C-alpha cells in the first residue's frame, strides 16, 4: 500500500490537483480543434496541454525507450541454436 501510495497515488493526486493548470501553452489555431480538445482534456483551457495528457505521453515514451534498450540487449545476448546430430539408427523410427 505504501509503494502504491508513493507512486500511483501521488501521480493521481497531482493530476487531480493541477487539472486546470497548463503544463505549457501554444498559440490557438495551430492545431485543429479536436486535437486542441484532446490536448486540453479534461479541464485545461484550449491552447494548452494538461498534466493528464503530458504524464500519459511521458510514461509512454519512457516505456518505449525502456523496451527498445532492453530489447536490444536481449537480441545481443541471444544464444545461437545448434543442431544436434541424430544417430543413423534413430532416423528410421
């Protein structure tokens, strides 16, 4: 419970507390209104990026980078498959 509270609970609290505060803004009209609505979701003003969207995007980028790094390590350490010779008397069975 303590670990969840310090990680996910803190994130949920910050997203709730700062839901109307923009992380950063951009000039209105640069993007189509559906994209502006999505970036401002749930309660940020248009022309701004909400903390909910920003934290979701940051989490996705961190997960993808971690998978790319760990995926590359697994490929490098992958042992090669070796063929095991089968005795002649076993081939006919």
